[in-house]
C-alpha cells in the first residue's frame, strides 16, 4: 500500500439505551484512542434535529476534542456553510486555531437541513447550497483580509491565520474545491464509477491557492476490520438498519445492538421495501479481515491516487469499533510513522 494518511470522522451517533451526552463523551474518548494509534486527523460532523446524532455543534465539539488531545489534527467534516454566516464561521475557527495552533482543520460542506422545519429553524432555504461558492469566498476572505462583502468588518482573531480548508464534495463540490484551490473530501468509496471521475475533474481544474499548492484528495467511507469477515460485516449492521428505517419511517433512530447469533445479513421484522434499503446499505463497504481490507484499500488508493483516507465507521459496539480502528492502524502501519 502506498504511503497514505489515515484519519477518522466521528458523527457522535447515539446508541439505544444511552443518553446523547454519552455519544459526545464517546467521541472525545475515540479521539484520544485515535491519537494513541497514530491517526492523522480526527474530525466531527454537523447534524441538526436528527434523533440518532448528538453532534450538532462541530466547532464546540472540536474544541473539546482538541483539549483532550495533544498532537492529532482536529477539525470538522464539516461545518455546513449554508447554515451559518461566514463571519461567524471565520471567528469560530480563528478562536480554535489561536487556542490550538497548527492543529485545526476547517472542513466545509454545502448541505442544508433535510426537512423544511429544520431549514426554517436555521434561517435558510433548500436552495441555499447554490450560494456556497460565494459564501466560501467570503469566508476565506476574512482570513486573508481581502473580503469585500462587508467593508470595515474584520474577523478577529481569524484575520492573518492560515487554517487548512477542505470542501466536502456533494454534487458540484469537487469543482468548487478546484476553483478555490482547496483540498477535496469525497465519498463514497462504494461507487468508484462516480468517485474516480470526480477526482479527475478536481485535479484537472485545480487552481493553486495560498492554502494548497497542489490538489489534495481525501476519500471517505466506512472501513470495518475484524478477526473474520462475518464479524466485520456485523459491525455494519446497526448503521445499515438505522438508515433503512430512516428511509421508510422518516426518522433516523439511535443505533441498536446486534443480537447474539444474529447473522449480518438478517433483516427480521422489516418490510420488503425496508429490507431493500437495508441490503443496499450493507453493500460495497470496505470490510473484512486485515488481509482482505489491506487488499481492498490498496486497490482504492492506487485507483484514486488518494492522499488520505477518512474513515467514517459507526456501530453500536464501541469495543468492536475500537478494535476495528486498531486493526486498521496496524495494517496501515500507523504506529511506525512516529
């Protein structure tokens, strides 16, 4: 496997029988674990009014993670810019970068709330993503001091700081990242037919910036590693089950445990439509033993030329999840990188 950085994005998924606060504490503890294992970055996400996710304020959670660690890079995957004023985002990251110099990443997305009620509560609209490129330019301008949207307005203490910025690719995101000269975070690894052309387009259109002199590609997705292929597949079940339920009931529920002896392909009690979503949610992820995952990752990295892999795995069993990240660190040689 070529030399590639490995990082973790944790979405602070809630678990059945555990309060949301526990999910946030689990995120902080996972960050400590990731640092010990040698992962390059640890990112947190932004979700609003989702019952199964506690991570609603990524810059606040990033501050907690950075305070609990000493060396690992910390950031967001990402702050959804249409939900915020660029000035406020610049100020937040300016504070983070000032408190934790050299460790903060600014991952930015263009998604909006997934229901009309959430969007109204956030003060945004469904088409707000169309303004993402202009918002991005304004945000970056607050760091360089070149913004023109609001004369005599300065983002303190952001102005003059160079915080690495990443664009999460959804739809036109890859082209926006290229034009802005920013790093690209792109998934999902389950669909190389879409993934690879988008990466090629990004590299072809990349314009060097003060933050990134060359294209930088981060591929993201679920990676589950265990002692057997069946055990690795069982790690995927809680998230797949929750996704299928959300598609058929309109609610994204907390993760439920997999019953002892329950096969990874089980879908008991599901309607035919829900089972279809469930089986689809299990397909295509990188999972298996260390040898199997090493081969699959090697192929993905070679085909994509990825500079970094951002692992987004969520599951109910925290011990099994930690073991998966330990096995992944071992097969990627992270402990040998200093």
